[in-house]
């Protein structure tokens, strides 16, 4: 995977990796589909990268790969600066984006 790859390409790569994990575990598509509670066609779609995240997670559970998600996207700690600004409270949402275009209603000066 490259940083410049499109989301579609990345999804296809992840699907191929799940297919290889299934083959390494010597599990048929039908057996995995039954274990996960989806159709065989859904497994085919997952392996081609055309699926919902929820379904991909279910397949990862079925293959015993759920712990790989922590490597894929580790838990993100709260920034010490954000924590100090919020006086110990966790941030609940991102701030609004500032519109600096010429059509902006507010005239921002620096």
C-alpha cells in the first residue's frame, strides 16, 4: 500500500490480504460465510474490497484477526495541549473550519 493509493485500491489490497488469511487458515468461503453469518457472495465481495466496514470486521473476527485492528489503527490518546485547553475534559467534536475565501461574509484580517 502506498500513501497515494486511492481508497478503492486500498480496499482491494485489504480484501486480498483477507483472502490470503482465509486460505492460510484453510477455510472455504462457504465455511467462513456460515461462521460469520453472511452469504458466500458477501465473502467474495469482502475479498474483492467491495464491502462495508462492519462486514469486514465480522470477517476478521471469523478469521481470528480482530487484534490486527489495533495495529491498523491504534487507539489515539488525547493531546496534552487539548486536555489543558479543555481543563481535563475530553474533546467531543472538531472546531469549525475557517472559510478564508473571497466570498466569505466575514472579513478576516491578520
